[in-house]
C-alpha cells in the first residue's frame, strides 16, 4: 500500500465517521487517527475537546483532544493540521508544526495553569473543565504535545528535542503524519519510532550477558540496569514503553508501590535483592563490545516492558519527587527478549502472559485473543444484513477482531475487487472490539464505565465475557450478533441525533449518548414489565426508525440536563458522567414515552423464550462447526497436537479419549462434545506456542 492509498483510507474512514455522527470532517479525522493510535497502544484513551480561543496578547489557543495517562501521570494534548484535499498536500514544515500546532497547545496549557482560561470561557465548554483541572493538578510527570496531520513530514522532523515548561515540567513533541501512521499499521504490535537510547549510561551502553541465539527469530539478554537510567527513559517515553496488557494493569493500581518507595529511601543497596526485576521485549538491539571486552547494548528498538511496570513507574516517581530520591545505588535486574517484527504479534502477548502468570494481571487482561472474538468474527463474515430501502445489496457488519483487519483484507486487490469488497463491507458498518464493548456496557446499564474511555470500558466487558463464556458460550451466536448490531445501530443513530440537536454542547456527545442508551434500556425494561427492546426487529429494519429516534431524542435532551448539572458547583460535566452516582440520577429522571414505543418491546416471557431458543440453536451450531473443523484436519495434525500437549502438560484424560478416534480412525465422526474438547485443546496449544 502506498502512502497515498493509506491516506485515502484514513480520510475516507474519517468522512464516514463525520457523516454517521453528523460532525465536522476535522473532528472525524481526529477521532479516526487517535482511535488508531490508541488501538496500537501508542496513546492512552482520549477525550475530544475541539476549541479555538483568542488568548491574552493575541495568542492563539487551539486544541482538538486531550488525555491523562494514569500509567505515567502525564498529560497529552492534541491538535490537528488537517488538509483533507484528495491530492497529497506539500510536506509539513517545522515552522507550521510549531506555529500552528505545538505553540498553540503550549498556550492552552499555560493559560490553564495560570487561571486565565478558567476565568474567560463559559463553564459549559469542555475546555473550561480541562483548564480548571490543570489549574488544580500537582502530580503531572510530563507534558506530551502531539500534532496529527494528513500530510507527510521530512525525516528531520521525526525527532524533536525535549523542552520544559516555565515550572520545569518536561515537554515532549510528537508528529503523527501519514508516513508514520502507515508504518504503525504495517508494523503489527511494534511501537513505531520508539528507539530507547542507552548511550548516556556509564560506558556508553548497557552491559549484558547473551542468552539463547538461534534461527527461531528470538534472542535474549540479561542485564543489570541502573535505576537512574530506567527512570529517565520512562520519564522520556512514558507509557509507550508499556505493553498493552501491562498498561491496563498499572492504570488500575492506585498510587506508587509503598514497598518499593520504602526500599529506595531506607535500603537502596538491597533493592536488587528484594525486587524481581523487569521483563522486556524489543524488535531489535544495537550491540557493541565495550573497552573491557563486555557485550554492550547501545539502543533498543520498539522496547516494551511486559512485566515490572510498577517497579519502573515507582522509580520514575522517586526520581521526579520534590525531594528527588538518590537512585545512584539502586539497580534493577532485566531480562530482554528480542523478537523479530514479523513474529512480534504472535510472541509478545505470550511472553507477556507467561511473565505475568504469577502476578495480579487478570485473565481478562488478555481478552484480545479470546475465543469470543473468533466466534463473532466468523458470524460477521457469514451473516448478511437485510437490504435497506430500494437497494438490493445485502451487506456485512464487519467485526474487526484484529487492528487494521478491514484495511488489510483489501491488500493486493484490484480497484474493481476493492470496490466490491467495500460495497459488501462498508466502512460505516465496521465494528471494532472497543466499539462493541462500549455499546454493550451502555445497554448493560454502565454508562459511567463507557464514559471512562475505551480501555476501561473494554476491560469491564472483558471481565463479563470471561466469567460468562464457559456457561453461556452458546448464547453468543447468530441472534446475539444480530442484537449486538441492533444496539450498535441505535448507538450510531443517537450520536447523529445529539450532534444535530439545537441544545447540543460540543465535546459532550459521547457522555450524552452513553447515558441515553442506558436510559433507553431501563425505560424498555420498565415499560415491558421486565422485558426488553426487540432487537431483532431493529436488525430487520437496519435503522432505529422514526419512533425510536423520537424516543431517543427525548431521552438525550433529558440526559444532557443531568450531565450538565452536577450536584457540586464547579465540577465538570465529563467528570460527573464518570461518577457512580450519576447513573442513579439519570435512571430516576422522568422520561415521556412516545406513541408506538411499546411496539418495539418484548414482554418478559418472549424475552426468556428467545434466550432459550438462542441457547439451543447456539449449542447445535457450535457442535456442527466444531465437528466440521475437526474433520477438516488430517490425523497427522492431531498427532502433533497430542504430542505437544503431552510435552507441555496441557492434556487430560478426557482429551486423550477424544483424540483417540481422530488419530486411529480418522474417518470416524466425533461427537459434538468430543469435537468441542479437541478445538479447546487446539486453542490451548496455539496459545502456548504451537504453530499449527
């Protein structure tokens, strides 16, 4: 894919967002790019905040989004330099990036800290809430400024030197241009442009002992890292150093580990003895031989900490404390696994899982590779949605199990085939994992979770599916998928209704939408005496329809009032929407019921019958698919599975019994239960490292 083609895809996706949400092209572009960067673990969850303000002394203040990174306590500010022309525009210059980008973000930060913004803009605007928060916050570790653009930049602009604010807060600069975004898409799980430099350490690098080196695409090193070096690179790069599951885990932890802080303060010479160290991965290292003959690492590319994030964050916090702890006598053991980029997507999640197997990272933190996603993906590719209106074309609601899957599926296609693919799988009908999680949390009555960002919302959804999967797996079949699509249709309709409403407050759309859908679910239950919405009717319509849109419009206006009137004066609406108390107020709000709403409800007995039918049908479908997959594999494949499972101690007596007929009598058809057991064994072996 060329840069022009990738840029065209980004702009087309942004335009699709803008049309669906009834927002501007620039806002659609910002959300599209930041979603891609968040999904690539380059950035934390963000909040849109489109503002252009004339500040003091004619200074321009401009911002499109912001993010507070819990993992490293840094603040990210984003501004877009969006061209939007069909033809690739000229390269972005350093002057443009400074004057139209970074300087305007710095002005936003400084005018927030000194109180000017909080006193000169309306309280209903999201920027006011951000300004007030920045005026009060004291624990920021760094200010990270980002320019996102649909242009390209020269290599000279790739790495901009760090600076500091007036009060000494470190500032880092990032430009996310078309070239860089395309490289991230193609790199899989590697972190684009993240090269960690160890040359400032004593001796010009990090002394290491080499581990196994072979032709498998893996090599390993053991090292003892000075705590000052580890803390400095974390302050410089922040949570970009953290593998995605670890970032989520660290973000749930409250405060710095007290045990680590105590050891640093009182027994720094024993830190090495008390601490388990860190485990890291990288896609490449630059090594050399030091003056004393030792092997040294000068730099590491795509470095990720897959275990030991709490240790790293604690050391960084100690280094930037007001009393600045002395780390000169503190050292940290490190294991570094170097994995080739083409194997990173497969190996790094496994290394992370095994490195954290004895720690508090929950199974749901590795939910991205769960069987649930494969099943929903399969259903989404098989089921065609009903044709809408006069159109005779049926389409898929495409579930994107892996990041960039929709775009990757078009790779190598001719223009004719690509157009055919997009007619069958239109961009506005792509559902990502985070999209699905957010919508489901809303209808589960958890709008405050949906308002906390994609990462936290996904974690909550992952917990639910992980707990339910063994018992309720058959429920997640065709009808569940159709119902989930119906809920997504209602979500998109509500976004458009809110954007077009005369009372809409820019920057609060996501909060109003989340609460509106949750309130719709509550209203449906109350009006049907314990039933729910008839999602399959919405699936057949492929739209919310005039009745539900009228009902949603009434709910949304009421939810706007709830969100914009927090009980404590001076509290921002966006923060109030994340509070557990907010849903209680929202769910008690009186909502007028429009004529015809009852026709979209299922009474309790019909809702329960639908669940029973879905469960029975799901069991049959799962059995058929499992038997089909087992029979499609030759006996040699199952022999390899058996031998590997025995070697890794993954196999039980029932597994052995299920394997016997497919190995000894390959033509014999296994029972549904045997086939499902064999598929589960195959998945366990794959997750453990079997390449089959």
